[in-house]
C-alpha cells in the first residue's frame, strides 16, 4: 500500500516536563484523526495512523499522499497554536506495510516509506524543521513552507490551522469557530503568508 509517512520529534523537548510533552502528543494524535477525515475514500480511521515513539518522537502514516504538505502544515500549526512550540517533520512517500489488526501498530510497520522518513529526520540540519525525501520540486515546496511556518505566531497558527482542512468553509465561519472577528482572521492569514501557501497546495494536490 502507498503511504506518506511523516516522522517527527519535538523541538527543544528537554525543556518540557512529561505533562507538557504528553499534551503535545495528544494534539498531534487529534490532528492525525482530523487528517484521516480528509481522505474521501475508505475508512477515515485507517486513512491516517498515529503512533508515539520513544521519548519525544512520533509518526503518522497518511493514505492520501497528495495531501502530505497540507497535512504537515496542519500538524505544525497545531503544535504552534496550542503549545507555542515546534516539531520537526520528515516526510517520505512510497510503499509500506502496516500489520493488520484492530489497532494497527505503526511501530511494527515496514517498507521504503517508513525507512526513508526516519532516515530523513536523522539527516535534517538543525535549522530545518520540514522536508520531503523525494527531493526536487516537492521538497523545495516543503523547505519554503518550513521557512514561512517557522515565523508564525500562535494567533497566525490558529487561523492557518482552521483554514487548512479541505472544505473548511469561508473565513467568516472560521472566525466564528475561533471566536474572533473576520478582520482578525484576515490579518493573521495575510501575515502568515496563507495566500501563497494555499496556491501552492492547490497546485501540488492537482498534479497527476
């Protein structure tokens, strides 16, 4: 089966206590469940699988590879918005096998996508928080999105996070859900570079 595998760890986790780290992991788990609902075909619960790994590490496998950059930004914006923290994300797309079971275990998964994602995380330079193992244009988009997202404030990340899911609705609806004005949403999205990010995502996801 073809997956996009996102392997990550939490930046500066040594300064966090167990409760804080656990809360970030819960946020990533919840975000993974939301990402699973984006996948129009099949069971949403199996469309995005989450596993916490040793220490501050985690992994998500997504069955909609075209959405890998959107999913990565959704995860990063969740961590910034809720915890004023960042996570590193290394993405690889390709074949992979997840053992069947009532609760699929990513820690027992195998295949090129899982191997390449883990290797890329280990190879990321200190200043980089997001990359794709494929290289080329897709990795370039990840690197540029990384540069933009590293500058997000919590307010900007909250608005971006609310706008990233497909079918998120008009900005007025997002403002209502966030409990802020439409003007505040517009200002946050503009400062966060959302227009360029949204255009890039649409181009990537429309590609054959």
